């Protein structure tokens, strides 16, 4: 599963926990008062001294201990083992229901039993049958609260294998909603525009089973520690395509325009990974060795899919070699659907992705989707092949998948790009940790959906990286190979990973796992560097985290410096709250770098001057350290230092440094006035940099500096094949004085379908007060989706605020619809933000409040309440 949050969105480029301190309340001591030679036991009372505690403190202590027991979330007890699931499914598009026939092959796990309990949420059943060794008999059952309790005809033991068969109707629309930041709904099975009523939107069915939502469409034991093989038969229109787990072993013509597809999964996997998709898909075919690959998209997007997913074969080969385990499944399909309720989902052999991966060939030129493709693919090993035994151990799935994004970037694009991704992930975690800190492996949670947070993903991935850096790449990867092969098709918990790495490395790793996986928080390190003796630099390190709730960490700390351009380094072990380190460098040193390569998950603080940060930029051989220096100087508004290094930054070999330098320069366009050679360099970058996002950034600088002088450049590059470049060029044209721009040039882009081109046109219409464009604005809103729609909504609102006579009511109705019904929380947020411009009208404010009252996302609820309460006070 891959998270999609607003933190991932960028218009120009894709890319309170209460800590409880338990006190020891009782101290007891006793000793015998009898001499050794006494033969008789004396029956006497011994007084045991107690620490004085108040009744209130004692009751709180007892309540806390009781709550610990009540809150503990164990792995599901395995009373039965489903060996095989066979389903025969058809679909009622009008009622959005599933008609199913199920045959489950089951055996008791260990203990004799007479009752079988299955998960089946919002079902209606006909008669249920028990079969064994040729016998076939009806059995009684009870059904309530999403559980069906089946009374077996006799006590069965673990030597008994039997089948349960029944017909059912599933109602995925009932009792839906809820979910989490990663998975925003709980229907399990979704009908998309089932009656074909939305213009331009295809009819689809797709599933999303994580965490325990597949029992909305088939009966099962919906727990990650239950694995089975399966055969799913799908009755579909013969004009549609189905994709499922495993292999398509048969297609049967049923007549009347219907076909039955047989999808067989011969290797066991968890219930939440069962999946299929049905729609009018086109298929792009590829291969990795003898493994067939399919990229399924809406028709017309095949060329884009070829580019978006082009690295998949290489990724499979890379991950197979890296893990030492060849891709373990018979095929791998990737399906792009509409209105997906997450970023993507790693269903075994059939990953499903959000519609942001649906691109035309031109849009795909700037695709930056490798991260999510790698994430879901790595799950085929970590999550599907070897699966967490409980959601408490979720990071064994998601932490590894998150780390795969780093590993792929490191292999394909270089270590600096990988570190840029790693820093983004750690910042995600630190942002969440500022509000709440919980154990990474945690057995207390209100809902399994709570586990899908930046701890499980971002922190988990960063910890995997620190494990690799500590053990060394050879031991780490050999340990992963052992872990995967030892637990193939099984379930694991965190100690299985530790034991595998210990087995290979020969080292006790309890200390590492205890402080990182089994505790909350992270190190907060303060450094003081003493340069008074330049031949022996000393560094004082203090761990400032709350030691009542957070470990005192044992850490490897890398300190580096440069002597005549040659990099030197020394590694220290930090294991005390306060520790003094001596560099013993002998050769005089002016500046040392602490964790220069950014491998350590820790909040670090130290006194460092702008001139020292400038020196870091000029000295470090690591692009990520130069990026940090530039970013820090910009945050400090260190204008003198920034201006002196911008020319060098614009020539940096790391594209992100060049891009960052342009972003800074955009805020100081006056620097170009006195440095015409710098303006020429920016223009050359706009026309010829190897990275399209850098070219777009250069155009943004020219637009901020003197757009009229670069009219010809903007006009030329607005036709560039890259939408990133063309969109920035078009925005530059819009910035040119209106008298100099031919309105027909701008109008010629009004028929574009990509938001990077549509938004400059919308801005032009608004800025120049061009009326009679109401229908155009609404049409574009209906054509856009995903992040492009999010950015566009503000322009839509602005136009109708200025020209209410052109359809304000239609715009408000559209925005209210998006705020209430869109499956993506960030689109609902964007619609709400846009609606705030209409709140001077009491009736519209009332309607916004009504929609807000039905919101289920906790973060959005808080956001809505804050702004709506403010508006009430103002009014």
C-alpha cells in the first residue's frame, strides 16, 4: 500500500500521545526469623513495608495496567486454516451488489472444534452446506456483526479436511466509509460509474482488501496470518477485460454477451491480497525473462503506459538480484483505475494504482512514478511472499516497501537522489512525531487502520537503511535472503527479521531492535564543536530526548572533514547522554561535518554560521550535503552567502541543487539586473538543461525577472514536448504585458487537456477579466482529475467569484459535490478551500456546514471546524 498525501503534491513537478510513566509502587522484603537449627515452622505474621501511595495514584496505576491488557492486539488465534478458496462471482451494476458462490476447503488448525467462524461483512446467505469424503449435508449457522458462525455436524480434528459451500449476496455499499490516511474507504469492492452516467468516465469494478475489507465481497478469515490458494471465476461482459491474481487459466463463453474468466492462484497468499479489476482496459505487454508483464490502462493511454511502467522489467531483475530471491510469482500486472482509495495496492501479481498514473505519451515524458511502482513491486517479496502476521508488525511490509524507493533510486539515479527521497521520508516522520509518538511495532491501537502512518512507512524505511549501514551491505542483503527463504509463503513478526540478520551477521541485534522497533521516539542530538585546537577538534554530544518515554540510544556517528580536497572520516559510537569525542585529526581543520551523508534518523542541532554553511556547500562532495546547505541558507535568508554561491549552484552536477538554486533566484530576480551573464546562464538552462524540471524552474525565474524580454523564449518553449517546460513557458507568456501578447496565442491552448497548460490559460482569463468563459471553466473541472484538479479548483472559484453571473450556482454545486463525494481527501480539502471564497453568502455557508458535518476523515474534520468556527465569529 502506498500513501498519497498533500505533502507529495507540487504544481510544477510531480515528485499527542500521552506518555505514561509507570512507577514502582510496592517494595517488599522478608527473611526468616528462625535460626538454622530450629526444626519447627512458626506460624506468625510478617509485616511487609509498603511505599506510601495515595488511593488516587493506586487506582490510576491499576487502571493503566488493566488498560494495557485490554488494549493489547494479538495476532489472530488460528482455530482453522483455509487451504483453498473457490469463488464464482457475478455483479449487479444497478444495485452495486455481488452474487457469489463460495467453496472453502478448510481444516482445524490444532484443537478439536465444532464451530467455524468466518468474516462476511454485509452479506445475505442461502443454505450452507458441509461436505467431507463424499457426504453433503446442510448445517445451521448464526450471522451477526459481520461474522458468520457455522455449526459443524460433529467435532473435527486437525486431521479432518472439509468444504463449506454456500451462495450469497454481498453488499459492499452498506456500512462503508471510515478508513485511514492511507486507505480512505472500506467497501472492499467498488463500482465506478456503474450505470455509465458520468460523461468521459469509464465503468469499472475493482477491489481493495487491506486491511480487512475483502470480507465485504467474499467469506474468509480476514486476517493477514491466514493464507490460501484460490480460484476466482468472474462473469463479465464479453466487451470488458478482467485482471486477477495468478494466471488466467480459462475463458468460457456464456452467451448473451457474457463471459466467465477463471483466475487461478496456485501459491498461497493472504486474504487481503486477493483482488481483481474489471473494465474496458487496453493492455500493454512486456516481459522479464519468462515472467509476463501487463500494464492495463484506459484505451488511448497505451503509449503513456509504456513510458510510465517502462522500468518494471529492470526493477524486477534488480530486486531479484538484490534479495537473492527470484521474483516468486507467475506474472505481474499493473492496473490503473479511476477513484482509487489509496496511492496503490500490492495485490499479489496484480497491483492496482491511482489514476495519476494514467498519462498520455506526452504527459509521461515527465513521469516521476518510479517511486510508487518500486514500492508496490517490492511488496511482492515483502508483504506478499513473506507477510506480517499481524497489523502490529505492519512495518515489516511497509517499511521495506518504503525503503525500496531509496534502493531503486540509488541503483538507477544515484545516491544523491536516493538520499533526497530518504530526507523527504524522515521529514514526513518528524512532522507526525511532533504530534504523536508511538512504538514502531505496537500492539495497542484502536483500529488497524491507525497503523498506516508515517511511523510504519517513513520511520520504518529509515530504520531499514540504518540497519544496512550498520551491518554493511553484504550482511544486510544476505540476511534478507535468509529471511525471505526461511519464511517463504509464511507469516512473520519482528523477531524473525532480527533472528535472520543475527544468523547471518553473527551479532546480537536485540539492542538495535529494542530501541528502534520496540520503542517510541527518536534521538534528539545537540552537538557543540570546539575548534580551539584545530589539530584535535573535539565534539560534545548530548541526547536531549525525553528519557522517561524514549530510549537512550546507542548510535554510530560519522564525522568527516576535508584535507586538501581529500575527504577524511571517523566513526564514533554514541551510548551516553553526554559524550565528548576527539577527532585527533593532527592536520588543522576549519570545518567538520556530522552525518554528512544523511544516514542517521535523528533531529540534530548545533550552532553553525551562514559562512560555515556556505563552506559546506563549496566543500562537500555529496550533492545531498550541498542541497542541505543551500536549503538552510535560504531558510535563514542569508542573502550575502546565497548570492555568492548561486552561480556555482546553477552549475551543480546534482539536478536538485540546480533546481533549488533557481527557486531561490526566483525570489531575488534583482540579482539578474546587475549580472547579465547570470541571466544568460538561466536562459541557456531553460533551453537546454538535461532535466525538464530544471528547465521549467529557469523559465519561472525569467518570468519573475523580466517576462517582456523573454517573450520569444516563452513563445518557443510553450510548444516543448515536456508539459513541465511548456506549462512554465505558457505561464511566462501570461506574465508578459497584455498589449504585447496576442490573445489568440493564449486562446490556442484553451483546448489542452493537461493541467499545466490549462492553469496558465485560466490565470490569463482571470487576470485580464475575460468574461463568457464560465462554461470553459466548468468543462475543465470535469475533465481534470487527481493533483491537477486540486491545483485547478482555486482558479475555478476565483473566476466565478469575479463573474457570478456566468454560473456561480453551478460552480458552488460542483465544489460541494467534490467536497462531499470525492474519494480522495486532498480533493475534498481543495474543494472546501475553494468554497471559502463564497462564504459571504449565508445560504452557501450553511450548505458548506452541512457537507462538513458528514465528513469522516479526522484531519479534515479538524481543518473544517477551525475555519468554519472562525467564519462564524467573523459573521
